[in-house]
């Protein structure tokens, strides 16, 4: 494919200066005099540039007050917590089934279906939810999914029997599935690029904590209160989630029109945001920039940019190079001409490039009652159902699919097998088998804390050190490499401790579970941020494919692990899981080192489908 060949033969300097979808100006360096600085600012200071560019509409989620954003995040994070609590709470209760229902005894592999099919539908349900969210908006889908989850849990309060439980678990998985795709898309809607890391860490930590809390409490509830009492708790928790979503989560999908730029115009963005003339644009060495390459000359970029993505001010400021990825060093005459056009187009002290017709007076106030309305119908429903499958063209989608699926599968296997190990000899923990999940809780808290503290800080540091102040999505990935290594080793440690039980081997089981949980709390958070930064509106479609494999791999592992363990013991299966996840982890390296070239090669597809 010419686009791939061209992207991987570009000089390194050209790649560094390129601004394909996902590359934005995050740090603006204040210039040297004679440009006047605002009070309190010193020459050489850096400022974080807010991206995406907010409109003047108070309904724009980027303009919402902080309290509204925080309450919205608390509501969707609670939904993620509850969904995973319900999914995992049944695992430690499986050994209790035959004791409480001796007339309907089941083999362990049959009981595992209550977990396996729930996990499967939790992933596959997004084939329905995400296209509907792209057509009808995120709010409607979040409301419907939480209502389905609450209704299914309520049915479990009154109905009994293994087959009925299996059907209820399938519908619980369907109601939970939107928490894995639509919710992370909400993070991208609400926050600027430099804020997303900590909030995505908050979301993934909530999601993972739900799994752990369910694992700790599920066995106690089934033993002390009865097996079906779990559904009473599930109904209360999911009902609260539904109420929070209905009243605290407005529609976050916002059509920005010309404010959403698939290709970031270097000249207008840098000069307009900092309030400078083009000739004074900071962070540029005019003598060392690579030659200018226009979209028309790139083999992978032969496209007509949709009119809704055209930026009128960019064309007025720079009609010759308005849609250019790279700018060459202009002559003095060109510089003077551009400065003259810029001075006529916008005031000297302008800090944001907003078209003049986008005035706050044109927009209605954003009241509480208005926030309860649903989004308009966007059409093209069949295209939206087909679009997620097209994201398989993006290499990052495959890498995240495999890594996230492998980590969730590892956690699902440990949460299913671990309690059964601890209820048997030599441990005999009985109803306390759920305490295995305490180690996972510690790992999740550590993973979420390190992600929240490091990811955004690293992104801003690398952008500040860069010549152009560009922020690259790949800058986040190095933070998760240690977590991938720790999580992979955790599977092997669990296999060894399970193979050779002893009086104190439970410590190794706890520690191993914590290692895998740390990776699960950190890796998806960083990868989801990468998708939102690199592909914006396509991110939710990528989430569909990721969650499909996230459901299929754990389903396969949990469905067959009992037979594999019965035949070969614990060490060989978990050794195989370690090798598989280790291979998946190595796929991070190509994205880290060549991810920007891949985004250049696939930019045509990303722009066309935004």
C-alpha cells in the first residue's frame, strides 16, 4: 500500500514535524521581546494549550463547570464499578451452589458457564450499544444499558434454576457492556488532552475495583445470606447507577463542526492560540524545518476534506498552506504578507481561534432541565454498525485487543480458579476464599495511582521538551511497559504457587493476583487514552472490536481452564497463559517507536470516517 511505504520511508525530521490526526500543540512557548507578555508571565515560560478547541456554546462539554464534569464522571465510574461487581461476585459463590441446591447439583465446568457467558456477552454486547450511541447519543445508551442491568438483576431476585440463572447472567452482561466502551468515550468528550490521563485512570480503577469488591463479598453473601441474595444487592447497586445516569449524565457527544480538525494546521494554531503574529511563532527553527508536504502530495492523503472540517480562519490566514502538514521556511515577503493577513483577520491579543459567527449570544443557556434531554438522531444507522469492523485497519486496535483480552482473561481465570483452590486442602478457607481478591485490590490501587500521577505529567514533559510543543499519543505508552511485565510474571507466579500448595503459599497467590490486577488497572487506561487522542471519534468504534476480543478470550480461557487444569495441573496452563500474554506485551514496542508513522499511513482512513 503506497501510504504505508511512504510513511515508513519519510525522513525522521519530517516525521517529527508532522501533525497527523492525534498530534496536537500542547505546549506553547512564550516568545522573546518585542512581543509584550501578560502580567506575571516571564520570557521562556510555557503554557498548556487546551485541545480540543472549545466552542462558545455552554452545552459544549468542554465548557461545563467543574462540578458538572466531576458528577458526570462519578456517575459513569459508579456504573463501571457496579457492572464489574455484578460480573465477578458470582465467581467465589460457585462452590456454594451444590451445598445449597443438592437437588440440582452441577459439575464445576457447568458452574463456570455462569461466569464465562456473562463475560462473553459483556464484550459482544457492544456490537449493539456503540453503533446506537453513535446514532442516538451516549446518554440514551447509558440509560438503556443501566435499565437492562437493573431489570435483569431484579429478575434474579424471584426466579431460580440453573438455566434461568444462565439467561439472567447473559442479560446482566448485556446491560453491563456499555460501561466498557461508551463510558471511556465520555472521558474523551469531557476533558482536554492534558487532563484525560488522570480521569481515565479514575475510570479504570473504578472498573477494576468493582471486580475485586465483588470477588471479596460474593462468597460471604452466598454463604451467610443465601445464593440468590446476591441479586438483591445487584438490584440495589444497579438501580442507583441508573438513577445517577438519568439525572447526572447529560449528553456528552457534541458536534463541533469546524472546531474539530482532522489535520492540525500548524501556523494558525500556534500563532492564534498564543496571540502572536505568524512571523513570531515560537518553537520553530525556520532554517531546519523539513520541506513542506501538502495533503495532495502524500500518496496516503489523496482525499477531499469534508466541508465541516474546513477552518475558515485557517484559509484566511494562510490560503497557500492552510491544509499543510509541514511548513517550509518562508521568505521575508511571504512572512510580511502572512502577518498582514493575520492582523486583519484577528486581534493581536486573541487567545483562541474561534470563527466570528460562533458567538455565545447565539446559544441558549444550558440549564439542568436541558441537560436531561437526549441527543438528536444522526442517521446512517447501518453504516454505524459496519464502521467498527473497519477499525481493524488500525494496528493499534489489534495490539490493544490482544493485550486487554489477555489481561482480562488472566484475571477471570484467577478469580474463578483461585477460590476453588483456597476452599480445598491444605487451605480450607471456606467462605473466606474471597479474601484472595484483597491482593488484587492493592494492585489496582497502586496501578491507578501511578497512572494518574505519571501519564499526564509525562505527556506534558515530552511536549515541553519538543521543539514544536507537540503532544504525541505514543508519549503515554512507556509508562505501562513495567506494568505489562509485572502482570505477565504474575500469571507464572500464580501457576507455581497453585501447583505446589503449602501452608503459606496463599501469600504467593495473593501477590500474584495483585501483580495481574496492577496491569489491568494501568494498561487499559493508557491504551484507551491513546485511542481517544489518536483517533478521536473513531475511538468508540475501536472499543467495540477491543471488547469483542475482551469477551471472547476470557470466555475461551474460563470455559476450558477446568478441563486443562484437571488434565495437566496448574503450572502448564498458567505457563501457557504467561507465554501468550508475554507475546502480546511485546507488540507495544512497534507502536511506541513507529506509532506516528502508522498514524501518518492511516490518516486518510481516520479523516474520512470522523
